[in-house]
C-alpha cells in the first residue's frame, strides 16, 4: 500500500493509506489525526481510485498545498509529492516504492537535479549542532584508506569508480569538474536530495565549489555541521549522520527539507599524499531511503577516485599553463637577444668579443658596442641587480637609454651622467645597475672610462702584467643617486694590450662542491690565456663551464674582451 509520511516535531511518522477515504484533520476521529490548531477538523482526504491516489481539500480554512501550489478540487498524487496542511508537511510514497524492501535500496524516480550556483551554505557552530553521528568510516591509518574498505561490496565499488572515472575523463576545466562529480554522485545515489563540494583555498579555508539540489522549488541551502567537517578533515574519516530540525523554528517554511530527519554523508577528498583537499557532502530527506554505512563506504571509494581525477586535472592545467609560460618566455628571450648587438664593430688592429648566457630564460646582464663620430668606438657593459624577468625588464630599459644617449652624447662623463639621470627617474626600489662605459679613440688609442659600481676591467698588458683601476675611482651604481659626479679615467692601449669585462656570474660560478671560480683564478687564467681577444673570450667561457661541471648557473654570465692586436 501507499503511505503518507507526516513530518512534525522533528519526527517522521509513516501512515498507510487504506482502501476508501483517508481523512486528515484535527478531529480525533480522522483517519490520520494532525495536532495543530491551524489545521481544520476535517482538512483533506486521500482517495484511491483504480490504483491511483488523489487528494482533495475538504473546505479547510488554510487550504491544501501540493508541491507548493494550492489545489482546488481533486489532485492526483505522484510518488514523492510534498503536501502541506497548515504548518504540517507530508510526503506521499507510492505503492511501488513501499513494496520494495528498504534493504534493497530502490532506485526511486526523481526529478532532474538542478545546479545551484549560489553556493548558499549554512555552517552550524558546534554549540548549535544537533547532528548525530550514526556511522564512521576510518580513512588513513584505520584500514579504510583513500577508497574505503575494499573488501566490502567490491563489485559495486568497481562499477561506481569506473562510472566516476568515465564521467570525469578528459575534463580539464577545474570549475566544471566539481559539478560533474555531483552529477555522477546523484546517479550513484538516487536517494540524494542535495549535495555540495568544498575545497580548500591557499589559506586552508573551505570554499564551496559546487552545489546541486533535486528540486527547483525547494530551499537549496546546505546545512553543514562544523563538528562533522572538522572530524572529517582532521581524522580523514567518512561520517554518516542524521539530524532532526526544530519544528517551531521552521513552521512557516515551505521547505520540507528543513522539517525532515536528514540523513547525511560527508567524506574527505584526499590527495595522492593522503592530505585532505576538501569534502563531499550529500544528504537526503527520504525517510525510507536513508543512507547506510554501506553507502558511506561506497561514497568513500567514489570520493577517492574523484579526488585523484581532480588532482590530475590540476596537474594538467598547471602543465598547460607552464607550456604557455615557456612559450612566452621563449618569445621574451628572443626579444632580449634582439636588444643585444647582432655583431660587434670591426676596426683595423682591434678585436672585440662578447658572450651572454642567462641563468634563466631571460637575464639582467647587458652589453652594447657601436661606432661614434671621430673614429671612435663606445663599449657599454652592465649587470642589473637581480635576474630573471625583473632583471630583464630593467635591462631592456637600460639598453634603450644607452642607445638613445650615445646617439647624441659622445663623451664618457656627460654620457654616463645622462644615463644615470634617466634611470633614476621612476627608478624601481632595489633595482640598480652596475655599469662600465668606455670610449676608445681608434686614432690615438686612448681609452676613457667611467665605472658605476662595477668590477674593474682586468687589462693584460703586452709585457704580461695585469692592470686594474683603483677602487676609489669606482662610483655608485646607475639608478641610485641622481646627479652623481662620476670619475673619468684614461688608459692608453698599446699593441698587445687586452681587456676583459665580466659580470659576477663568472667569478662566482659554483662547482658541484660549492667552490667558487673566484677572481684570483680569473686573473691567473687571463695571464696564461691566448693573445687574441676572441680566443681568450671563448676559452674563458669554456673554463667557467668546466668549473661548474654541469651545475646549473646561479647567475647570468656575460663576458666582453677587446684589445689591440700585437704588432
């Protein structure tokens, strides 16, 4: 026989609908007496006609409502219809659903689940929590693991895991994967009325990512117990619970879910490292199809696969983003390379060489060279504080500044002061440039040079001795003090003299055992190195790489060598 489930006072009472007329009302003689002053003495009746059930209002004062709409005359009842008589709510259960044993977990026909994008969740504080835990499934450390107890209903679990895996296959949209998980869970658990997925953000706070409810006209607010959430996350445990809402607190509500005994399952989403990423929560108000511990075990298994699928999607999204970033960085590398001179000047009796190796895709080292009026050559060499993208941005600004300055200023002192003034304007705090600017007169072989905080060039004279400019001649780096008066030094290049400019990526190159290349070793190598500038630059770079012996660079390595050929 069909049944009416009366939801009142936080309890669900089931009444069989007998043949003939089943009268509902306040009068004690009614077939189903209802205890409420707002219910008429003979409020409504249910009649069985040819196997179908109809409800009819009997002229009540407050009316009879089915699924939220007031009826006039007779209305046919369908399974799971909600009936409201005053403040009392009832649910109609058809004959087919009653004839099947609850232990068989019948698949009850349901309306299509409705996606809820509002993510309206009520977190119940522990002091106000009326949830009662009726079952648990221990996770990590208790034999349950990420997929529950594998020896329990293995064939059902396998089918559910395959179903969730198939439904999530190929999904890389992290926003879309959580609703898809709920869609599949509603198919696996047909008695589910509402469900939600919460995931941890960067701070560890649980954020609703998806919610779904069975009916469009029902209050979709999901009520979550903080007690249960904390236990699920801290103990990595699946929880089966039930609560009974206070009838007085919800007497004016149209929502049957607020007045029913709610059966709820909450399980953790565990990463491959068995750390909780979030939770899945589903509940039902169906008094016949309440969740069991076997359902909890099944949900734990499905949640394990769902967590792995979500984590896999995260990794795939990260990989795709990394590929995109790598492509963009390759473009940035080519742009930065284009800022460096494609070839160095050629002058009779002189040789010039330069190499640039960034520690990352782009770097903060810089060099440039070019011809000036009056048979002169300028050499520009610098090292931005920092490497990677920030250093590369400062480097690009430094490059354009030097290029524009050297087109109009052909003396070292005024040029370096103009460059410093430009870089000080709108300077980025902590981002300065150590810099050397030199101009060589190819007629007189006089070199004028200004040093802004950089290491002194090492000059190997033709007689086999080394020369370095004194430390007191080194000024502050570019971009630190506007208007700083830089010292300008002079040096006469003789035949066979050879100069080496380098960044600290050379002297501080590290071997696998953390030994540095050091300035002392650099000086010794220059003394014993080849006589020609291009040959010395190439073998010096090779020696630095030999010292590193495969260890990744920890800084950009830039070398510039130049000098007069021996007679």
